[in-house]
């Protein structure tokens, strides 16, 4: 199984839970994109199905571990999402509820259902799953991954054991990327942008589109620093109409504004955004109140885009609000 960097306490907790026989039938792994939620889901699955654990860890060599690593285990169901938003339909949930009563074929006597990226899971789908989650067969386990617990109904959360998955240290990230065979220069650039988020660092190295989004985020920050409304407007509209791209850049810009607000109070604070130099310059020109207002404006724009409202309209409003704050 792929080596997991960081989150040592979470790994230990999962191992001890399985060792003690107090396995959770419904688990939610949550955290920001790229922190390893799906890897943790696979690790917990391996713990549940491994035929020969070693020091309470999956052996990685038995048939179950090998099949799980290849996403090919007959009793591990990666539930298929559907639709433009990548959600899970009520029909899919009903099929899972029926399938859950078919006993597994493996020696461990366990059957796993994994729902990945649940941020768009419909309320009706969650309510359909509620009964089977509340009273599952002894052999059935359900694993969810999402960026936030708030993506789920309180009735679902109350029946889950929830684990937050955190970014690693920058040193751990560098070791992980080096083990994956990336060049030192690429690792340095990626870590400077995404710090302890291994998944996002790997995507930055491999995905030219993400590198362009980082450059565009830096351009937006420079436009705010220069108080250049035309440059800000041009940069915002160059985001295009792809919702996920727009949301990604808005999220990165929001982290820069967060960094500037923190640096106002503590010039030695660590940053989480992709452009420390820009955050430092922003901290010189913004007050804490101004940074908060810009954050609220970005948040409104992000929510508007998420709700399928016109992207140009949302970005026009954002440009006007930021301009009013800084000028």
C-alpha cells in the first residue's frame, strides 16, 4: 500500500479501533482537497479486510490488500456518482440499500461501500441512506469523504465517526514528492504554493491548468495591491465560465487575503496561500477590517457561482465590491 505521510494520530486511532474490535460501521473523512481523504478511506478499508495485519497495520501483500490497492476487490464498492455536479442519485442510494443485505464473499466477512467527494450529495439521497446507516447489517461498512462535515445532514453526522484529515508538514510533503520521483525544483515550487497539501502539490506539478490558475491568483493579488480596477476586472473575467476553475481561483485568492490578515497581526506567521510575497504586500495596505470585507465579498461570489448563477454577473459584483473597499 502507498505510504501515508502525516496524520499519524489518525492512523493510530484507526488501527487501535480495528484491533479492539470496536470498528465504526460508518466513517466520514473530511478535509480540504488534496489532504488524502481517499487514501485514508482506502487505508481503513485495508484494515477491515486485510487477512494478515502486521503490527496492527495492513500487510499490503495478501490478496485482499493487493486487490484493494488496485480498486478491484469484489466486496469493496466505490459508489458511482452521476450528473453535472457529480452527486449521488436517490436511485443509486436505493440500490446500495438493497445490495447491503447481500452477504460478502471474503474471509473477513465484511463488505465496504465508499462514497467519495460527497459535497454535492442530495438531501433526498442522504435521507434514503439514513436507515441503512442507522441499522446496518453486521458485515456492512460505509465510508464517506468530503471537504466538510457541513455537507451532510445532522442526522447523518450523528451516526458517523468523523475524522478530520490534515495537511502534512512541508518537510513531509517534500519527502513524499521526492519518493514519487519529482524533481527538486518542481518540489520547491509546488511546496511554496501548497505547503503541506501533498495532493495539490502533485497536481500543481502535473497539471498546467492549475499552474495557470496560481499565476492568475497572483495577478489578482497584484491588481488589488496596485488598486488597479481595470487590471482586476480583466483578470477576473479571464477566469472563463468553467465553474470549478472559477471556484478554485476564488478559494486561492481568499487564502491570500486570509494570510494578509494574519500577517497584519504577526509578521512571522506561516501562510497557507500560494503567494507569500503578495500576502505581505497586502498586509501593508489593508486593515484587518478591509481584509474581512474582501473575504466576505469573495465568499459571496463563491456561493453565487456554486448556486449556478451567472458567472460574469458574480465576478462583476466581486470586482465592484473589492474596488469600493480598496479605493
